[in-house]
């Protein structure tokens, strides 16, 4: 992040000079006082100015929006990107018509965009990792409901046929939904096997003691 060092008679004066140089506002910077300064004898003999270092804060929202807008333009998709910084996470929603292309087969394109956006905003950052959650047309909530219904049906089949069932390969997020839905089931247990991106959930009967 860009930073400057400025001096002044007071901290406020030094910071004001830095803000002008950075062309920004105080809510978008981090301030570090390097030298507190001193008034000196009779307020001018041997006096020292205040010295501050002012650094621009990382603007996660702007970086994410710029990146996604460039991707949408490349894909020739007209859509609006809405982003909310929720502290540890960046919540992103994309609004537009015919978002099927953006979602892709079972959300693969959406997951890829989410992953790439995360890489972009966290690159070369010494700040805490910022999680990205990217959605459009409420796809993720709908997909979660579908997976929870699937988990219930699979558990029923495992009990009925007394046979383990291997689900199709899923990403880590979707596998967690299956595990979560069946973790308290008294009859079946779940585990994952395989290597990414072909890792899948296995549902089997619990062994009797």
C-alpha cells in the first residue's frame, strides 16, 4: 500500500499534509507517529517537528469490484456488482439477466470466480485473510437446500439397501453441507475420499457396537 512521511508542528498538521499528498481522506488511512516532536526552549530554540507515516488502507471492495467488472466485460455479461465488507468476509452479489453462464455447471464458474477474487484481494497483503463469498440469483442458498434434501434421500437408501453410496465429486463447501446434514443421523456416517477436484462423500451404515 502507498505511504508517505510528513512533518508538521502538530500531528494534525502533519497528517493533513499527508492526506493532501495521497489525495484521500482520514478514514482511508493508517497513521503511525514516528517522532512526537518537541517545543524546545522558549517554544522555538531546539524545537523539533512532529513526523508521521500515513499509509493507505487496503480497499478490498474496490479491488474486488474492479476485478469482477473486468471479468464480466471480458465475458460480455451486463451485470451489477454489489459488495459489502462484513469484517472477516467480503459478501458479493452479482445482479443481471441470464446469470446461468456466470453460475456454470453446478456452480463451477461461480466457484472459480470466487476463488480468483479471493486470490486478487488477498495478494501481497500483510493484513488478515479476507474470505470471499460470491453469489448470484440466490444460487448458493438454493444449492444448499438441494444438497440437504439429497443427503436425506441418500441416507434413506443406505438404510434400505444396507449398502454404502458414493456421491459424485463435490467441492469442499458442498461436501461440508452433506457432512453437516448427516452428522447427527443415528444410522449412517459420512466421510470423504479421493483427491481434489474428484474428492467425494461416502455415506454408509454405522457399525454396530
